[in-house]
């Protein structure tokens, strides 16, 4: 039996797209190889959000050369956001003549056809669609989800926001919402299959329906409908844009027990001037006001964020505004990055780039501050009761549960427990980055 191996880089959207690629290959009778050397088809599902990610991918593609030399029939394909960039397919092929197929981020579901064409013609295939038209269509694609409890469901594709540092709108195109009926059907099927945590995915989920493709169903309505499906499950979503999260969404989150009380709300900077230069379209005040509304509606919510330090022109004072913001909000978790130039974006051409030593100093300092805040907040969870999903372990070695915020809870129990059960856990300690809990 032929085998495949897929390298996946980047965000949850890519992780989910790899599940679709695996589904297409398994439908054709291929099975997953345990190591790349055993594969007959190798796919690189790429990301281009940061230059360092691209360098790593290029290094990994290069490492395939000796394998292809030994195994002439090996098919090497590159897809995803990096491949979608203008002229990238040709450049990749020039650099790595052993690549056989390149396709973009929006036509994953046709990979089976590309494979057939390649096998017939044995000629390099460039299937990147460079215009912004979306052709992604999930109908009828099998997916191989490797976790039995957690499932991603795309609700929309693309982004209209054009944050000045971000390449996503150029490679993923404009926002396009999926038909709500298709989404409901997919979620119901997943629940019947036993999935317990459903995560709705989109670059900007709060814009769901604004393109007029959903018969008037907006994101709040979509969430509310799914949260009222039968079954014991948890509903999550990502990513939200602070300018778009509505009072209606906050209200729906607060009133539905099945919607996870955890929210990732990327702030990026605490400075209004930097936010404007990033084209984020909200102010620090608007953001803090939104956080206040969210906390008022859901006092126990856990919050996380993304932050970029060293954006072009960021002064010490502006950086301090970000420090002040994270101390004010007190996130359970923050993904903090140094700004790095992304070719093809507006920020790449800004002339007041920050020297690397200053960026390093800022990120180091901010990570330290955030770590202290996270540690305090996780210690504060001692004595609380958290609803969690037991997703790993056995009676002899112990069980692991995941709190809604994603934090690992080590369970103290001598009972046999069914994996995939939701339990109420009393947090009794916090040690070495893990919560310790007892089932109530
Ligand atoms: S909202 Fe901004 S950061 Fe997020 S994908 Fe769109 S352009 Fe990129």
C-alpha cells in the first residue's frame, strides 16, 4: 500500500487543511507513513506569516532531495500560504527542481485531481490560482482528524482587514462565509461521531455573514444555534477581531453553557499610534472597553492575546503602553512576537524599522512580565472548580484533563475513567506549569 507524509506549518487553519489532504489521500487508498523516508507522496502544507517560518520550510524541503534521489517515484507537493504568494511556485521549482506539484491555499480540495494529472503526465504542475477568487468548497471532502475528541470546522475563509504587517489577505483572499446549513450539518455529524470540543475557525469569525452569503445568519446567530444542539460538548471559536466582536456575541457566549468561557482577542499593541499604523481599526480605549464588557458578562472568562513588539516606529513610550495594557488586562496567556518584515506588506516598506537588539530587549521583558501574570492567575485558580475534558491517560499512569482555557490539569484519582468525559475538577495545586485537580 502506498503511503503519504504531510508536513504542516502555521495556524489551526493549516492544521485543519492537512486533515482534508489526509482525507483525500486515504480515500485513494494511501495510508500515513510513520516517517518521511517511507512515503510515496510528501506534502508541505506551508505558512508564510513570518520569515523565520519560511526559512524553516525551505530547509525542510531541501532535506527531501536525497530521499527523492533514491526514490525516483516519490511525489513531492508544496501547498498553502507560502506557495500562494505571487511567483512563488516558479521560484520554488527553480530552487528545488524535484518538486512535482505546487498548489495554493484555496484549492486544497482538488489535490486528488492534481495527483491524477501528475501521474498521467509526469510533468511539473503549477496549480496556484493567483486571482482572489475563492474556490474552496468543503462539500464531500473526507477529513482525517487525528484527535478523537477535538474537531475544527471552517466557517469562513480569507480576511478583509489588511493589517499592515500581515500577508494573509494577499494569500487567502477576501472573506467568504460558508453556508450555515453546511456548517450545522458538519457539526451535527461530528457530535454524532463522539467529538467533544468543536472549534469554529476563520481568520476573523466575527465577520461571519457580512459578505451576504449566509441568508442573514451572523456569527452570534451561528454560535447560538450550534450551542443549542443536543449533546454534551463544548463550542469554541477563533480568531476574533477586537473591532468586530459584538455585544450580541458576548451575550450569546454568556448565556450558553456549552460555549467555552475562554476568548482569544489579539490586541497587538497598547499604543493608539501603533494600532493606527498597523491598520487595526480600534483604539486602546475601545479594546479595554470591550474587555470590560466581556468580564462583566462572564466574570470567570480566561483571556489570551497576540502582541507584536518592535513594530516600525514603536518608541519606548509606545512599548510601555503595551506593557501597561497587559498589566491592566491580565491575560492568562499571550503569544508575543517580535515584528519581522513580511515581503509584500505595507509595513515592510516603512522606513523606521526597529533595530533587532531593541526588539529582543522588548520581547524578553514582555515575556517575563506575562509569565509572572500567568503564574499568578494560575495560582489564583487553586480552590476553584473547572469543567474539563479528560482526553488522555489511563488508570495506572494517571489522567490528564484540559481546562477550557487549554491548560493541562493532572488529575488525582484512583478510579477508571472513560476518556472523552467532561468532569468538574477542583483545582488543588499548581506546579511546574500544570494545574493539579481532583474530580468533584
Ligand atoms: S485580521 Fe489582520 S492579522 Fe488577522 S488575518 Fe486579517 S490582516 Fe492578518
